[in-house]
């Protein structure tokens, strides 16, 4: 690794803490590196200036973002936001450097990764380290500028050619007309070091190929990385959709327990919700969660496939094929870059392209670290607004959340994804309604799990309450552009809770009436199946109406926003009041 990539203090810090990595190897070693670098960044004097970048009084605000990717109280795309994102990247750079140093030949750490796996991990650390300039420039190009303001005003009349996921939209001031340029052209300088790192990786992979040693997935990785590099080099915007479709297909051919994930998501950052997000990652299947992975595969996926087969529709059949040809596991992620600095997925179902899913299946990822971080955030909000908060907080369990909520949500993206009918709805509707639809899938699947005897009535009731409380985070970050689809879901579900009396306000605290759980799930199920029926009928107009209705507020929604939404300006007052 070039010395310019290393943080100045990384090597000396690594040598200080290296003894803590003895007797650890493979994924447990990487997990230990994450926890150790979390502690170092939070407590070591070398990083106090970073944590105090907004002043000592806001140190905990910066720390929660840097350590836990919790951006509650931080307004997107402001000067403070960009300062904090830089700190987040520095914290991740410490982890990247430690991973790289641990895997060096003479590190003294017996990591037990073979040459192929070690090459993937070391180069992933280097690639991830070069993504930050790309991500920052991307954010400033798609939000918080005159072009974004004009796009918002004219969104309904935008030429669909501008919704190419791999271009940046600009405004010709002379004609006041929009035009777009390819990522390869707009980010040429930012892509150069990333492309160079991919070339270095390929050189190492070619050497392994020529060594005569046999490594499963080596050829698949070579083809995938060659295509990944090609998509970054290409400047002809007319070729990018085809190239990235080919990239998705080659990525689906990679079956290794170590997974690179390219910039595969869109819809979470730009005004039109169609642009590909900078978000490279390297993930490893975590064997610690084998029993949970088996429950998801047999019980959750099995129950869902049985139901969707009974619908006997074209969309259902295509989705079932994708799910039955899926890789579905809990993963460990040793470092992050791009959008994951400020918004981490607790689960993903990818790729998004219907034609690739129908041909190759899907890969479904779950991140227990992100889920655990959200659990802590949720519990603090439960304590703030709920009666019987201690009991309610006990309902929120990381593994149960993955099993009974996130798994069905992500599998649901593969079945009846609005991508199937994108020609019948507005561009942004595909993103804004897809997440609420997936959340309804999770609620619907809870009933299926109970019906099939996989969870008890008590577990069902607790799972619903846990689901409802975890939406508090959406109200606490009500202005987040990346969270808008999830915020819409929270608004919609809380209106149903309020209407049915499941959640009420008593003495300025929320009260949950668990006797209404079945009624709530029945109503949610009706809305869910209404959306599926609209998709089968290609009724875009009805789906647009459903989305509009979901976004209207109610007294309970307004109460929650008033109680939970924190901005950076009132963060210090909130902190003082909670002492």
C-alpha cells in the first residue's frame, strides 16, 4: 500500500494494539479489528481533534456518526454534514489500514487467509480508501445546488433519457435546458486512482492464475473486476446501461464467501432517485450465524415462496425464480466507504435489474452490526416517548429483527419489485413506493410465519411492536433524503396504528395495545395485497394514488415528528435536557 494512503499514525497504532489480535484468524480477526479501531478512534488522543470538529459540545454527535453511522440530528448536505462525513471516512480509513497491515506478509498476525482471499481483502481496503473524493463530489453534484433545485421544480416533465443511472445532470444556463454527462467523464479525476487500484488487483489475480495454484472463483473474479474497471473508464453514456447490466451478470457468477459489491444501488441520494450511488464494499459470509441463516432460508423464504406460488402470476413466478436461485446470508463488513459512511443498509437484495434477476437470481445480504447499531438508537427513542419503555425495549433483538423483519423485507424486493412495472409509474415512485411495499412484505410474512407454526403468538406480537418502534428512527431523521422511502412507510403504518387504536397517546406517552396486533396485521396485509394486485394489473395510476395517500400526515405522525425530530441546531439543547 502506498504510504500516502495510510493515516500517519496507523502503523504505530497497529503495532501498539497488535498483541490483541493473537490467536485470532479469518473473520473473528476482522471483527476484532473493527472493534479495536472503533475504540481507538473514540478514545485515542490522535483523533480527538476530529471528534471536536464542530466543537467539544457536539463531540458525541460526531462520534455517533463516525462510529455507528447514526446521522440523527445532522442535516444532509450542509457544511457540518460534509465535515462529519470526512471524519467518518477517516475512522473507516483506520480500519482499512489495520486490515491491510494485518494481512501483510511480515505482520506477525497468523490470519490464515489464502493468497487469493488475502489479495481480495488487501485490495478492497485500498479501493475503499480511494472512493471518498468520488462520493463527496457525487453528493455535491446531485444535491444542494441550482441544478437540484430546478430538477425538483421540473421533475414531472423531465426527459426520461436524463434518468440514466450513470450520468450527472447539468443545466445549460444559456438555454435553461438540462443535459447529462457520463460518470466516466464527470468523475474522470476521482476515478483515476480507483481504476489504478483495480489494475493493481488484476495484476495480482493474473499472477495467481499463472502460479498453477487452484483457487475457486478466481476466474469469475477476474472477469468481474475487468468489467468493473471498464464501467469506470467508459465515457460514452449510451454504452453504460449495457456495460453495467453485464457487470451485474458477471457479479452474480461470483459465488465466493468474500463478496465485492459494486455501485449497485440507486434512488437514495439524488433528486430524481435514479442515479447510481458510490458505495463499494467487501463482505464476508459470517459462519457465526449459521442457524439464523438456515431459519431464513427454510422458514422465511419457504413461507414466502409458498404464498407467492399461490398467486400464480407472471410477476410472482419471475420473483420466485430469483429467490430460489439466491445467495442469502448474514455478512461481516470490515470497512465502509461512499454512502455507507452516512447510511448503512441493514439488508440488501440485489441486483435491482429485473432481467438479471430473472436470468441469474439474487444475492441477499444482512448486516448484524448495522442492525445492532439501529437497535441502540431505537431504544433511546423508546425511552423518550413510550410508557413501559423498559419492557418494550426488551422486544427489540438484533437477530430476531433480521429473522422476522429484515429477511422478508429483502427477499420481498426480489418478488414483486416495482422494477417489474417501471414503465407504468413515475421514475421516483419506483424508489419511494418500493421500500414501503417491502416493509409491508415483512409484516405480511410475520403472519405467514405464525400461521405455519414458525413463531408463537407472543413472538408475533413482540415482532410487530419491535417493527413499529424501529420506525421511531425514521421520525428522528425526518429530513433525510436517503431515508425518504422509509419515512413514507413509517407515516403510512402509524396512520394505520392510530386508526385501529394499536398505538395511542396517554399522558404524553405512547401506549401499545397488543390485543390489536392481529387486526393491525390484517389491515397491513390488505394494503400489501392491494399493491400486488395493482402491479399484476399494471395499474400505475392506482399505485401513484396509494403512494400519495401514504404520505399524508395524521395527528399521531405530527406528534412523533415533534417529539423525535432533532436538527443539529437544537442538538445541544436536547443533550442538556436529557442530562
